[in-house]
C-alpha cells in the first residue's frame, strides 16, 4: 500500500498523482509495490539479484514505462539492477526517478544500476529525477550508474534532474555508440547545505557518424561541492560536444574536469566549461524591475535550471 | 517630478587617478518628454544610472516627488516608480521573454497581455514570447524587448538610454508613437537619451551634457538649431587637418 509520504515522493519524482498509464513498476522501501505490463512491454523480476528486466518489443511505438523508486524507511540501503532491452525501431519514453523521505537518524541509500541496450534505429527518451525530503538527521544518498549501449542509428535522450534534498550523489554514466547513433544528455543539478554531487560521463563514439552532446547546468549554494567530469572519446568519424555551465554562490565550490580524446582523424570534439557567480548586470536588471536581490537571484537560478 | 541637485560622480581609473565623470549637475524633470543628448562619453548613461540607483553619486541629491531618494537602493527606486531601459540590454540564460515581461509588470499576466507589449514595440509576439532572452536574439530585438519591459512596468518616470540604437527605420516611426502612447496612458515623465534629431524633435526640453557637465538646457527651438549648426565642427582637430 502507498501512504501519503510515498504519494508525495511519487509526485516529485514522476509527476504522478495516480497510477501511470502504460507499463510501470513501482518499488517502495525495497519491495515491489505495483506493476503493470502491456502487450509490448514486459517487466520481469531478476532471479539472481535485486532488480528488473524491462523488455520492449521491436517497433513498439509511443509507449511509456514508469519505474519510480521511493524510500520512506530511514536507514534502508539498497542496490538495484534495472536492465532495459529496447527492441529495434521502438520509440518509447522511460520515466525513472528516486525519492527518499528520511525523518530518521540513519542514512538511506539507493544505488540504481541501469543498463540500456538500445536496438537498431530505436528512439528512447529517458527522464530521471532525484529528490529527497524529511527532517531527520539521516542522510539521503543516491549513487546512480548508467550504462548505455547504442546500436546503429539509434537515438537516446537522457534528462537527469537533482534539485533538492540529496546529501550525496556520485553518478557514473558510460555510453558506447554504434554507427550513426546519437546520445544527448541534459543534466541539471542544484546543491545546497553541505551536499556533494559528482558526475562522471564517459562516452565512446565508436561508430562512423555517431554523435553526442552532453550538457550540464548546475547551481552550487551554501557550502556544497560539485565535481563534473566528462570524457568523450572519438574513435571514428564522429561529433562530440560537452558543455558544463555552473553558477557558484556563497561558499560553494565547483570543479569541472573535461577531457576529450580523438582517436580518429575525422573525430571532431568540443568541450566548453564555465563556472562563475551570477552576473552582476543580470541582478541589476531584475532589480530595476522592482525585485530585491534575493528575488532576483531566485529568478536567475530557476531560469537557469529550467 | 525629478530633481537632481549638484550631482557629481568620480571614478578610479586603471592607473590610479580619479576621473570626474559628472560635474555638479542640477536639473529638474517635470515635462512629458525630456531628451538628453551630447557627445559620446559625455556622461549621459552615467547620469541615467545615477537616477536609477545603479551608480551612487560622489555628492549631490536626487529628489523624486519631494522625497530624497539618494540613499535608496535600485529596488526601492524601482518600486517608487523609476524604470530604466539599458543602452546595452542584459542577456540571461533560461529566462524567457514572457518571464521578463511578467517580472516587469510585477504581477501574473497572461500570454495575451505580454504579447500586447511586444506588439507595441513591433515584434510579432508569437515568435518571441517563448524565446530565451539571450544573445541568439538580434541587437534590435533585444533593444525592443528592453523597451517592452519598461512599457509593462508603466511607471511615472521612465528612462530610455538610446532606445533607437539598432532599430530599423520602419520601426523608428512607431517608436515615437510608443512614447506618445505611453505618456497618454500613464502620464509622468519620459527621459530619453538620444542622438537622433527626430527624437529630439518631440522633446519638450533638451539637455546637452558634454564632458560631464550640463552644457545647455532649453526648448528644442532654443537648442536644436545650435546643435545642428555645430555638427561637423566638433570633429577631432587632427582628423579635420588630415582631411584638409
Ligand atoms: N567606472 C568607470 N571608470 C572609469 N571611467 C568610466 C566609468 N564609467 C564611465 N566612465 C567614463 O565616463 C565617461 C562617460 O560615460 P557614459 O557611458 O556616461 O557616456 P555617454 O554619454 O553615455 O556616451 P555614449 O553616447 O557613447 O553612450 C566615458 O568617458 C566613460 O569611459
Ligand atoms: Mg551612453
């Protein structure tokens, strides 16, 4: 059964007010709370470890899968393996997300290990939101690992958002792209208090005509710390672009460590990184519209992360 | 009514010396349209920033409707009815045209109202309302959006710093209409910094600022002939010599 706290978490991570349409698997406090499959999308519990296999039939069109995870029990620690098998030519939206409500004293921890096998010419949009709440002293920790394998001509967009309440997160993402495959990553992070967020992308552009664009926008407030690492390796005739744009505020610290490696004469790779405080002229402009400094800051930050 | 009393401003330059940018400027603005003109680098934008609270004068007072606002912040002045369209509009990341106009209006406005302000400055609203206010907009587009934010505020004192710069000829005529409408709707005073004769022509009063000083002040009949007559003779002497 799903209680009020869990409902709220579901709303935050998956915009869900009721059970979703299409296939879904809701995991609450380490157990399966609800599941629905469709004719084209099967969800199977793993036998050997925690987690599920999500199997999407070739040429499935315009279907969605929701797989939210919610934790409201203080001190729960779990590692979950979710494998997505996306059939040739399918076109699907996958909405994952993890919400932790911790009002206890022990830390709660969720490590999701997601593997995507994206079939030939398939298109996937993967949306993931991380959210923490609770007024206990226990920490909310999330360490997601994402492995992506993209076959010829496939297309994947990954949008990850972590705006609130996660004390510590270390995210690893690796991807291998076949010929003509495209991977677009949009990451949004805001940290406050003494939070830590580290992200690390390694993208191998293995096939001719493959391309990637990894875009990270983040805001670090208070005494929080962020590290952004990316390594794009061009192993064929390919295009790679990565961009990290961070706003620092208060006593926060941010490090951006870019790496691009061309292993092929026709690899074209670009990295852009910028870290800085909110531009003074932006604050001034909004203040001339009648906002005070704090309101102006909020508008600039929320626009930046929109 | 806005009153400037003995405003001076000096700034530290890079080599450690101080530069007097505004020198003892006293001025009253009570008319519908007041134009400020004068040579580049004369101190016009600095004066507008002093009025908006962006720059604190080294000495002097600013009085708005009898209240001394010299010590007030940018925000407090904005809330008392001062609006300012920058000479160089500011770019943002993620903030849309709709967001900016909504913030300017100070309340929740619908898309149709926001569009109305854009249409007034000659932008086809539908194409712009959801665009980000960033450098992907052209110079003239940014300039018009900047003017639209001031229209959306509709306050009793509006400052425009070279609103015509970068705006094409067709829109230029409409711009003058925009100022006229603005006055009709809201009353108050509109202060326009401009180098354009056609804008100076609609002014009830023209103020000439040169070398940080208020060099001339009067009606357009008094000031314009003299200004236009002088044009050409103010060029840099070395340049004129070479041309000769
Ligand atoms: N912070 C500063 N430090 C040093 N010099 C400054 C500073 N701000 C402005 N100035 C100088 O003061 C002078 C007046 O500048 P201002 O921008 O007010 O001129 P303006 O009359 O608006 O010129 P324009 O017609 O070109 O817009 C210029 O010479 C400028 O270089
Ligand atoms: Mg100027």
